[in-house]
């Protein structure tokens, strides 16, 4: 069984879209998404520097666009770049929007409209108080969570494989980096806010107001939720979860447990790829992984898809 996973904020790097724009039709596709997003995604994906693309209002639509572009190229032989029937889709944080679009739970244009408003609202919320996030690697799970709470922080991402992401004010994060939990490393992340915490509550109201204008549909394939790792029941339930997601923790550990329970044999990560397959390699040993990073990987990625998709998927 094949799983397609979509990364979240912090996975972007300067110039990562440049090679994709050399493929026929990609520039037109990206320009269309850029118009919907209200951001020059061509510039941000090719020549902008690291600090520029760290901006929440830039990073989120850029990451979603990258996944949509790559999926259309990877599945070019299927209608509208749809993923193979029977595949499992999951996205981390903003990657859930990419996954929802590829699963058919939101039209592509609506997914980009959603991420545009999400990114802008979260950037505004982040500007109220300097906040940030830091990955905690290693340490005993109970001690790590206790240390995060004692520091006044929130365990915003439970990523599995011995990784938890703490979020809070910039001052709290700086102190936590200087005083890590026992036998753990704390690494500040390249994000501009305390996402998936109460600091993002103002963004929830913005998205609740937007939701009735979007065309939610039941997903065509299994689509997992960051809330509990379970498949979403309907298009409306998925949209409600996407709205609430901005201020509640991401449970990627539960998503990986669900992938294992479903019998997934291969996990392919869309661009900007690397983070999620890295977690899978540590948490889901024995499960094959593939990071689709550039057009040079497309032929091998198609072979990977063919190998792990079921017979029904390939018909």
C-alpha cells in the first residue's frame, strides 16, 4: 500500500522550485497558484533568500504550491494529477491542506485560498508577540513533556521517532534552548510563530468565516487527520479539522501509527521533501520511503509508486 505525505512549514529551502520550472507547463501552473495566493511564488521559490521564505505568509502557500506542482507531474497520466485510488494521504500541519486537495476533499483553487487566509492570519497572530518553536530530540518522553510544561511552553507537534516540538514566546524558547531536558537536544526551528498553540487562536476565527465559501467534498482516498491520526469521515469534517488545526497540536506520531496499522509498505514525500521520510525511517523501520526532491527523481518516484500501489491502483 502506498502513502503520500506532504511536509509542513520549515521544510522549504532557497531556490528549491527552480528545477521544477524547467518542466513544460509548470511555470503556468505556478503562476496560476501565485495569482490565487496573492504572492509571487515564482520569485519566492527560485531567488528569494532564506529569511524571506521563512515568513509565514510566504512559506505556507509556497509549500502547498510545491506539493501540488510535483503531484501533477508525478501523476500526469491520471486525470487532473489525481493520486492513485487506494493510496493513503497525510500532511503535516500546512501539508494537511496539500493532502486535502490531492485527496479531492478541497478543489485546488479552494485549497490555495484557504492557505492564503491561513498564512496571513497566522502571520498576523504571530506578530502580536514574538514567538517561536524548537525541536526536542531525544530524552525520556515523560521528562521531555514535563520540561516543556515547566518552561511554560506547549508541546505543539508530537512527531514520533523521539521528536517533540515545543512552542511559545521567543523568551521562553531561548531559555529552553539554554536549559534542555536531560539527555535531549533542543534546536530552534526556522518558523516565525508558535503554531498550533493558543497564540494562533485569532486565526481560527478568520478561517471559520472563510469555511462556508469553500467547496468541501468527501475525500476520494483515505485522508488522515493531524488531530488523532484517524481517517477523516467526510469533507465537512475535514474542513472543520483544518480550521481547528491552527491552534491545536499536530499528532504526526498518531498519523504514522495509522500508516503502520493500515499496512502501508511505501511512503513517498512530496516537495520540499526530506523531513517526513526522515521521521518514518526512525519510527516505521522496514517501511520503504522515497523523498521526491527534484524532477530528476520523477522516474524513480513513478517506479516507487508502481511498486507500492495495489493492483487495483494501477488499473
